C-alpha cells in the first residue's frame, strides 16, 4: 500500500514538474519574442546600410533578417523569375530579378508583387540602386508544393536554386525585398512583418494543468488515506 502510494506521489510530482517547466519555457520564449520584435522594429526604422558582400556571407543567418540595406549596380535585363504568392492584393507572383552590384557580386531582388492578370505589364527594371529589407532564403518550396526549376515553377524564394537555374554563379545567400518605387507593377514595399505571440496563453495553460494535476493528486491521496 505504501509503495503504491509512494509511486503515485512520485508520478504526480514528476508530472507537475514537467508542466511547470513547460510553462517557464513559454515565459522565456515570450521574453525572447518581445526582444526580437523590438530589434526588428529598430531595424525597420534605421537608415539602410550597405548590403553584405561575399566577406560576410558565411555569417548571414535568420538573425539578420529585416535589416534595411542598399546596393548600387544594375538589374539584369529579361531575367525576371516569377514566384507564386498570395498577398493582400490577391493571388499572383513575386518578381525576383538578379541585381549585379557595382562591387562585382550578384544579389537577387524581390522587386515586388504583380497580380496574375497583370503579369504581362511587368515594368522592366531600370534603377541603378536598390534599397529594401534583407531576407533569408526560402529553400524547398511551399506547403505540399516543391519548386520545379526545370519547368520554371517557383513557390518560394529559394536563393540557391534560383541562382543555379539562372546560371548566376555565386550569388548572395539572401535576397532583398525592395522598397516601394512608384505606381505600376511590380509593387514593392509589401513585406509583411508579423510574429505570432501566443506564448503567454501557452504558459498559462501549462501552469493551469500543473495546478490541476496537483489538486487531483492531493484529493486522490486524501481519499486513499481516509479509506
């Protein structure tokens, strides 16, 4: 009897400890998320910096996303790649174009969005510089849809695959979401910066479950002791 009671107490304590740990983890994740959002907001408000060149490519990661950058050079003519997308303007494509910088390296630039019905009206690129947000590559494709370079079907902005398919050689391992640049298509400046923040709800759920397990275990032990 005592042995069974001891096992039950140990199991209840272990369950409560796990649930509390999960709740604390969500509290820590919430603090990390808020720090990330604050960092991104500072980047969005900052002046553009020079887009990272080859010497910095090895260190580029998700932590560099949404940095405002600028590159000088020229777009490649007739080299647009259309990547399927759905935006606030409906279904259509991101227009991704190689940009050869004055420093001698290439970066892919998402010039903006064009609705499917307007793809024939995509304006040829002419600007000699680009400003926008540094974005990390989106390898593979989209949910249940893989990129098909051979057929020219793209569902994500996979920098390495697009560069390979276009014979670009060593391109930057990131792309630039271009700022808005007047009327017409493609429409730039449509980057959606949004971070899910449900960590407080999750934390309260785990803490509530820990309390419930503790109460149920205590009541069960009381009934067993009174029997």
